[in-house]
């Protein structure tokens, strides 16, 4: 009996040592090179796209910057790799990128078969349909026999097939490899409809020569929880990426913005003190500086600021918060306690 207990203890210690040996390997690699390599869309206005001067902007781009701010205290310590839908997961698996912040839907098969860990959702979306007003349709139920542009290697293609089959309609897919080419093909009139996440449709419409010539049909045919992803195998790095997203949401819940965060450092509220690191503990738990969350909010902003700056109602996209509002305002954005 004593021998059995001793063996169990030895095996437990060995497992602990193995876990410690493998902890932080991706994080160590990121720290060693001094920046994060983030995979992004590259051609999706409002989410991930460089301007004419090569300056990157977008909600997913700002998410990557938040991770850099958490790890390095500097949101600029990030480099961007534009990836197509087919390239994105392979690039992450192979180590070409450290983190994927590219409108990717969390699914069971991607978590398991591809060996990825998706973190907290940074944009709740759903698949829709973009059409020219000239087509004269008001509902997706009127698309029987339509020619539809779609990206391969995405949940979009399967969702569209399921929708048309369920509604006893036929469709003709036109499969295009990249987001940029997909838009060009649609605007050139080679297909009647463009189907993708509603956010991507809004981004595509925004770059049209005359955006008012196109409408997004009212039907949303799927759930698309879009979230950053990392490889399996480094729980510490996964936790940092996860809580970097959550920090922006939590800051909005607490009323902390990039403009008032310095004043908030003086707060007597223990919840705010723990969050901003004036009361230590959270930084140590993640293996980061205690001001990691402060750095995110100061340099990037809270979730509401990031949303409104990139895709909100006062931008070209004009997207309402909807599901991406805080839970206190009827949305799904919700952060666990930072303690």
C-alpha cells in the first residue's frame, strides 16, 4: 500500500515537471524575438487591412495590438501577416504566426482536429447575403437558382449548402480563393450574390464604387463566434491572449477608457485597483507586469472604443453593436471577474 502511494506521488511529480517544462514555450519564443507575429485578413475593411501608406487598421488588428501591449507594454510590438481563409490555420499550426486574429469562427472540429485553442469571442457574427439592388430581391428565400460567390475552406460554404438544401432551393457556387478577389468577382457581376459573415459583407460593401447600390438581405443563417486562436500546447500564452480580449471588455464594463484610465489609477474601488494593477496579483498570475491591463486600455482602448473606431455606426461600415454590446445592454459581451 505504501509502495503504491509512493509510486502515485512520484508519477504526479513527474507529470508536474513535464507540464512545467512545456509551459510557456510559445510565449518564450515571442519574448525572445521581441514582437508578436499575428495572422490577419489583410483585405477586410474595418477588421484587418493596411491603408495606402501601409498602416494597419481594424478590430482584429487592434486585438493583436492589445496582446502586444499586455506582453511587452508596447502595442506596436506586433507584425502582421495577411492570410487567406485557406492559409490561416496552416500558418498557425506551422508556427509561421504566433496568434491568429483573423475573423475565424470557433468550431468543434477546429478546436480538436486542427489542434487550436480559440479564446474569448471578439466579434459575434452570422452569415448573410449581399446583393445588388438591381437584382430586385428582398429576401434570401428569393434566391432559388442564384449564382453565389463564396470562399473555400470556410464554414460559409457548408452553411450556404445547408441553407439552400433545407429550403429546397438550388444554387450555383462560384468559389474564389481570396477575400479581395471575391469582392472583385462580385462587383464585376460574375455572381448574383456574395455570401459571408455579415461583418465581411459590410466591409465589402464599404469599398464598392457606390455602396448604396447594394443591400445585405435580412436573413442571418448561422452563428459565427469570431475569436483569436493559438496553438495547443502553451496554456500560459493562451491565457494571456484570452485575458487580453477580456480586458477590453472588462474595461468597458467598469467605465474605463483610454482617456480616463490615468485618472482611474487613483480609484479607491478594489475591483478597479486589481484590474489596473495598483493592487497587485493579476499580473503575477499571468506572468506579466502588473500594469498589463492598463497598457492595453491606455494604448488600444476598451472594447467599445475599438468597436466604434473600426466598425461602429459612425464609420463607413455603420454597424450597430447588436450582439456585440455589453451584456448589461442586451448583448453577449461579458467578462469574468479579474481577481
